[in-house]
């Protein structure tokens, strides 16, 4: 059994849940509030950040990028033509460029602000920065997402999937981040039909179902969040 | 000939310069001020961030992580026992965890604040955020680096190199970021002798020499910056 330390609205954790589902792996999920800095979790991962994955063998892999590469190296071949990294180094570099785009650029310009301000801060003690959302940051994220949505639409309009002919880490990362923002109702889908259609394809995959069932105490997801015909 | 779009004080670019030197590759360096958002550079890399590497064949690879993986895939075997990624997936995951630690965590907690506030802002137009440094951010970075230095000392005290028995992407990333901070005189080396000895080993490698010769108009590097017996 694989164990995944995650948080339901941590976009990096969601990426790994999507990834594992594409490998038909059902992990044991342990919910972790990273901001609590739990001692046993810090021993497992000194950075104290979700996601962290533990194999039954004892191997521990931290972070969405290392986890994705680790699965490609240990189980990628078994996926055959559904492998989530292409074969040639140039195409792999393109997948990784877009994976970094969503895991880092989109995260710092959009997801992190929305999830921290609207969700995490509600659960954090005040001395750790908890409290009401900083609406300036929420507004900035809502402005920034529009550029990203246009870029997704551009890519999806010119390629079968975001990084090329095959579904890859890039699509899963983009969809994981967007799914957090969509949970909060902050994706202006009406602005880009091509991006919306690409997301609808992802959302219909069996791998996506557990994410759509996620609920958080005290939060009502956006009404169209779990709707496949949004 | 390989072309590298870089900035002398961009830590991610420095990582790639160290990496290429370990592969005995001397790239053509093109200095890029990412904040200028030059059109031809944005066509090459829509994120508009250094480093970006172009092969003579036309293959373009963006970002420090994708570039490191691309070189391991295309030229890693030729390094033999000096290969910068280990052979087994678990050890590779450890290298990548620490690579992300320095490229992302250290960058956002230390390097980015120091380099942006003390260097980039001096060259940026005021309407793009240029001007004097925000000393609160500079001070925060100076506090944060102490924890990172202790962690480097802990790792270097328990392993031959940061991620294990062999020099890896993790050492090059850590050294690249530290070298930027050291250029600015903000590494409290006296606080951790083990970290300092590890850095001295890196600094003595031939790959490091071009970095130590870097100069920037209007900046005097810290007097011990290029000193191998600092």
C-alpha cells in the first residue's frame, strides 16, 4: 500500500492524486495540515510540505515533481502508450517546462493566494497568520488567472493535449491547480471556450472523480464544481 | 554550440552554468534582463524567465529543472561515475527533493528577495517596481538563510555530498544560490563551519571559476567572494 500525505485543497497533492489514479493506484490518504508543522511529518519531510508519498518498502518521495519522475522511472513503462512522459528528451523537456509553469508560476500567481487567503487562513491560528482573507491578493489572483486561461486555450487549441499528442504531467498539473480554483468558484470559464473544453475532457476522466467528491468542513464548493457539463 | 540566455546574478542561470561546466560544455552566453520582457525572448520562452538553453539543432529547453533532466537524459551516461543523478529511483528522488529545496524554497525565502531588492530593482524602471530596496525583505532573507545554512551543514556533516555519495544537481543548485547571496555579502559563514567547508569544496572546482569572475556594473562583490580561502 502506498501512503500519501496530502491536503484536499493543496494543488500539488491533487496533482499526485490524479497521477496515482492514472497509474490505477489507490493510496491510503492521510490528511496533513502543513501549517501545524507536526513533528512526525517534519521528520518524514524536513520542508514540511504536502504532498509526501511513502512506499511500503520505506522509500519516501517528497514534492510533486520528484513524485512524478519517480513514478515514471519505476512504473512508467507499464503504462505503454499511455505513459505520462514522452520518449524523446526534447518532448520530455516541453512536458517539464509546462509542469513547472503550473506547479510554480501558476501556483505563485494564482493558486497559492486563493487557497491560502480563502481556505488555509481560516484554519490557521492568528499568530501564524490566520484570519480573514487579504482581498488584494484574492483580486490579484483573479486577474492573473485570465492570462493563464488564455495560455491554456492557446496550447489546447494547437495540440491534442497541453504538451503534445499525449496526456502528460503538464495536463494533470494544470488541471489540479485549476480544480482548486474552481472549487472556490474563481475560474472565469466563460472567457475561454477552448480551455473549458480541455478541462471538461480532464474532468470526465475516472481519475478525476475522487477530487470532485472532496468536501471541506465549512466550505460549499462552487455549484458547478462537480458538474461534468459546467 | 549551445546558447544560454542567462543573467549573471540569476541563481537558476548560475546553476545551469555550473551544470554545463561539469559536462565540460562552454555555452555561448547571452545576457538577458528578464524584466525587460524582450519580444524575441518571450517567443523563445513564454514565461520570460532565465535560464533558457538552445541547442544548435533548434531544441529549446527552459528552466533549471528541465535543463538538468535534459542533460542527464542526453549526456548523463557519458559522465560515467561522475553522473550528476544517481542510478536508483529512490536516490534520484532525494537529489530532486533537495534540488527543489534550493531552487524553490531557498529561492523564495532567500535568493529572490536579496537579488530582486539589492540588484534587479536598481536596473528596473520605477513603473515596473524599480527603486530602492525594501529593507524588510532584505532582513527577512538574512534571517531565513541561517536555517538553510544549518540544514546544509547537517546534510554535509552526514553525507559526502548533500544528497549522498556523489556530487549531484542538489550540490550545484545549493552552491548556485549561495554564490548569489555571497556575491552580495549576505552569507553568515561564521555560523556553520561544516556548510562553509562544503561550499569551499564546490568553490574550488574548475566549474566555479567563471562565476567567481562575474562582475556587474555598479556593484562591488563582497571582498571574500572570489577568495578560495574565505
